[in-house]
C-alpha cells in the first residue's frame, strides 16, 4: 500500500504540476504548497488521536539517551539485521548520488531541455512502482525474503541506473525507469516484513528510529556528491578528449549529459555487484 500510494503521487505530480505552472506560474505552485501544508498540519494537530498506552508497573522509565542507545544496542546484538541496515546505508549513498537526483538534469541536457521528455521519464518511474506494488500484493510470499530483497536491488541497479547511463533516447530511459522501479515494492515489502517480525514490538520504535538514522544519513551526502561530481569532475572530463573519454563515449555518447551518464554507469555497476554479493551471504539465512 505504501508503494502503491507513492507511485500514484509520482505519476500524477508531473502532469498536474506542469499544468498548474503553465496556468498560474510559480506563485500558484508555492501557494498550493503552503495550503497543503496547512491542511496536513491541522489534521495532525486536531484530528489524529494518539491512544494512551497502559504501562507495565514493572517497566522502569528510562532516559532519552538510554532509549536512543537501546535501539543501537539491540541492532549490534542482532548481526544480520545490523548488517542489512549498513548495506542499505551504502545503497542509499549510491542511489542518491545518481538515481532521481541528477536524472532531470541529464535528460534535459541530452534532449535540448525537452520538458515533455522529462515528464514522460518521471511518470514511467511511478508507473513501474505502481505495477510492482500490484504484483507484490497478489503473488504468494517468497520463502527467502532476503534473496528477494537483494535480487530486487540488483535488478533495479541493472535495469535502471546502467540503462540510464548507456541509453541515449527517451524510449530507453522510459523503459529503464519503468523496469528499474518495478522490483522496488518487492524489496520494501519483504524488508518491512522482516523488520516487523524479527524486532519485538516493544523495541520497534527505538530500533526503527536507529535504523532510519543509519540508513538515511547517507542520502544528503550522496546528493551533495552527485551534484559536485557531475558539475566539477565528470561533465568537464567528458567534454575533453582523452583515451579514457573516448572509451567511455562508446558506451554513453558525448556532449552535455554524458558525464552524468558515466555516474549512472559507475553507481549502477557497483550497486548491482554489491547486491549480488549480499544475496549469497549466508549470514542473512537466519532472517528467513
């Protein structure tokens, strides 16, 4: 359901945003942003009721710092879960370096600033995730959830990042966006199942907050690195003729956007190989 709702947003947003921008300009976009924020804020403040939990008299209240350390302590004692969290911390670094962060710049650079092409590629991301979320709902659960997680990740890097790098047409980018995002609901559904069943319910709040800290702290780092590497290293490098540049140009082409294509090629290859290696790691068998 999470993948389904997120994919609908990804499909609808480019079309609606483009129409509103053309009709009313950026001021209307900002106004809508503020109004929707006010609606969400009001709903959370007045209409969401948090149930009162009955506390066990034997449970002692712990300090905020001890609660924070409890989540980390639990993960360090459960090595397979801890290792998987560190795996996704690295994957999020790769994905944020390339992924959807530099995709708009690359598509616009390689299509002469064609915003329709960018909208088509962006919508294909949502359509792929939408189809994947429907499939993961109707298929039978897999015996090895960990293999589904790692193989889905590997397929996503192979079909999305690498194809975005070597592809030089809107049709290929659309297929890559669709095919690369289709397996992601399988990844998230099986990962959520493992975390919900392997972590005691009384520890889930502390463990999940610790997990999110380690998994997502690499995203802003990756976003910074992706932009910096594209603007200052790979784009200038691909505009100057050299033996390595000529070799890479046979794979990704030349001109504006070719440097960002190289980034996709590198992150896609690393992500694919690391995911396949993790799928064969016996330490994760206990999670199945």
